[in-house]
C-alpha cells in the first residue's frame, strides 16, 4: 500500500497512488484506478473495472460489464463480454468488440474496427474508415 492505495476487498491488492481495490479478489494499480467488483483488475491512469471479472487498462478506460475488457485511452466496454480497445472506442452490447479510433460496436455480437466505424445491428461488422453497418 502506498500513497493512498486502499485494498478493501477480501484478498484484494492496491498499489500506486489513489488506487482502490474494493471488490473481493480485485487488483488496482497505477494512479486513480478503481477495481470495485469481484475479481476485477484496473491498471493505469484513472481507469475503472466495475464488472465482475472485468479488466481495464490504460488512461480513462472503463470496463463495466461482466468479463468485459477495456484498454487504451478513453475506451468503454459496457456489457457482458464486451471488448473495447484503442482511442475513444465503445463496445456497448453483449459480446461486442470495438477497436481503433472512435469505433462503436452497438449491436449484439457486433464488431467495429478502424476509424470512426459503427456496427449497429446484431452480428454487424464494420471496418475501415467512416464505415457503418
């Protein structure tokens, strides 16, 4: 524990400055990170892992869903098994995947990758630049 690191959950670990590991078996590391759910892991700068078994890493990454994973800068994985990576990406639905810059995966099982891509429908797939499906 260093510089305001708080390990509050059962078998949790917090390291760094202003980190909080409040979920049981959670791990927070870096600066201003929060791992607030069971077996969650937040690392980097101002990241949050609040879904059970979620993982956030980078700067401003947020993993909200169960088994979700957000990595990069200002990314958000918001539903069960959602995965967002890159810069300003959002994976908003079950098993959705967004990667790149400004990509949004909105539909169930959707996949958006590239720059400013958007996958709206169920099983939708968009990739490239300024694409939409």
